[in-house]
C-alpha cells in the first residue's frame, strides 16, 4: 500500500535527523555565479574572476596585500557535532612564510554560546605549480550552531585564487 510506503520513507528520513548524506552546506561554492553572492564582506574581500579556476570557469581572486579574503557563514543542522571544511588555492607570488595569514581558517560558534577560534590549515606561499587543497575537521562535545569559513591571504604581497569551498556536517 502506498500509505505504508510513505510511512516507511518518512520514518527512515526522520531517523536520520536530516543527515542522509554529506551535503555541501556552502552556497556558490565554486564561485560560478561570477559574483560575491553568499560571501560576507571581509575587509578587502575578493574579486570573482574567470581567468583561473580549479573547477568550472570562476574562482575568487584575493589581493594578499589587504587584510582579508573570502568568508562565508555556514549554519549547521541541529545536532551537528562534526564538521569538515575544504578549500582549494592557487598562489601567485605570495610572499613570506607559511602561516595562518594564508590559510583555510574556520571559526566555530557553539550552541552554548562560545567560540572555537582558529581551526586552520595553511597553504604553501610562493607560486603554485598546481591547485592545492586544504581540509579542516573539527569535533565538539557541544552542538555546533554555525561556522565562519575563510580563505585568507593577507598582510603580504602577491595574489591567491580560491575555489571549491565544501563544508559538511554530521552528528
Ligand atoms: Ca570554480
């Protein structure tokens, strides 16, 4: 009977609390709108460009002499205790040492009203031979409300391109 099938399907969905598969929670993750849509202004921010891309035709170009990069606020489903964030970068003449100033940089807000700052994975300065991926994972004993996911290149010379932001959550 159709009604039994519907009941079974709805039970499966509800049992999984919405965590049916890894879903990318980032919007405009590959910058293919060619706009800054869904990314928060963050100091000098970034310029969409179709001269470089890891996938598709667009990426985010960041002038590293500024103090910012790309930033997106990602809100998690209730019950989230684990997140992964991934970002690709291509450096062009990025100076200075490897540091958090050129990195995938995640600040996390928990449901108990506290921050977990600076979950980071730094990219390689210089000029890239190929796109480079970095991944940050965070686990928490407390539910996660949202994260600010950044691709930073700041306080140095050169430029960096970012593409393919992927943020996933699970219980
Ligand atoms: Ca892209």
